[in-house]
C-alpha cells in the first residue's frame, strides 16, 4: 500500500532546510557591489532581512551628486516584515517534519517559490524607482541616463560597474529551495517514475556544491588585448608574463607583468589579497598559483614593463630556459618582496 508519509531521509533534509531559514537571518541576503577606478576595493551595499548595511554612507554621498534618493532602512517596510517571513518558513518546515505529509511539503515549496517571485518583483521595483526618479537639479545630470542597478548580474552605470548578486543569506535560501524541490522529486510518484532509483546522493551533492560554491577564488583567464593592467593601465597583450590577484572579497585584478602585480599590492596594502596567479612562461596564457610556481629573474628577460621575472610550473622547465636568459632562480616570497 502506498503511503503519503515522507521518508526519514526527507525529514532530515527538512531539518536542514529549517535551519537554513533561521540561520539566513544572521547574514546579508543580497549584495550590490560597485567598482570604479577611484574605489579599488569597491563599495558594497548589503541587504539583510531587517536592514541595509555596508558602505551606505559613501553610496548615499555619491547618490546625492546624481540626484538619487538616499537609502535608509526605515524607508522600507519590507525590513520590518521579512524577518517574520523567514521565521514563518522555518517553523512551517519544522512542522512538516512532525506532520510528515507530502501535500504539506508541496504547499511549503509552492509558498516559498511564490514568495521568491514576489520578492524579486519588489526588489526590481525598488531598483527602478531609485534609478529613474532623479532630482533634475542634481550636480550631475546626464540626459536620458538612468541608474537602475541590475536585478541580478552586472551593469555599467557611468564609470561604476554594478554587480547584483545573492549574499550568504541569499545562497542559504536558494539552497533551501533546491532541497525542498529535491524532497518533492524523491517523495512524489509522478516524478519518481521518471527519475533515477536513488536521489539521496544527488541531494547531498547539491548541498555540498552550494555550500562550497559561495566562495570562488579560481583564476579568471586573462583576455589578451582586451584586459588592461590594473597597475600600469597598459593593455595585456602577452600571455607569458601576466599575473592576477584575487582579494578576500573576490575581486579580480589583472596585470601585464608580474612586477606590476607586486607593485600594485605594495600600493594597496590595506587591501586583503587572497590568492596570486602568474602566467606559466612555457605555455600560452595559462595562469598557475604563484605560491607553487618557480621563478627566474634577470635583466635579459624582457617582460612588458621590464620587471624581468617569469614563472614556471616545474623546476625542469625552469632549468631548460635558465641558460638562455642567464637569470637566477628565486622563490615566490622573494618576488613578492622585491
């Protein structure tokens, strides 16, 4: 006889989903990052369930010049409602563990999806109103220009690049939605007929993947003849001498010369760097971790900005090239402190 009760495995997943709803209240849900040459580390606007945080005062100062309304938590009724919404979903999910009815999980999932759609529409309305309703007497007025940030993704606004992406709390809610959908796939017969026999490992994979994908410090390929060096501002044209650094906030800075990367880091010591990459000299535009690379330094190495440093992924490759340049082998810490 078929049962309408959910399995023990699904109850465990529901417990995780409930925790995600509650703990998401401790973190910002969404973030809008602004990048511009005058702000090397960028500006961040963080939207929590109950407040606006981040570089609010600086952004409000910039908004004043273009005639945009300043941002204040008390101007948005949503911040007084959203905490109760997420507490409701957390309690609803906990209740489903004890009730254990498939229909209840379906109602929970559909309710959460509808809430997500409503929240996205409301967020778009915010962005539209703030980006279009500008003071015509502002100091900077560009005819026909609006400053509406993207709902999600990237958009160029004058000399600012605007990234609109989920923050930690938002990713937790996305994971909650994915896990709820996974429970529906596992528990409902009409989906079971077209699915693989065991979806448990898939759910665990989704959980792990989402948690570990929140922070990404992987190398971003240099786009030759398109990217400019963030230190000397020259175009990056040679894929043998380039370098890249990613900050703790995930910002990527690219360079046409390893020495340019070192100089940039010295000039921006307040910026917390996370990972460093350098081009492998023996390959065409392949970035390798600087900490594990082997380096040659010499006057006969004609790198774009005359830094005279090249990197290799192995000692054997370094040894094969070393006589050609009459260069000395050095370590990463020597390069970084040069």
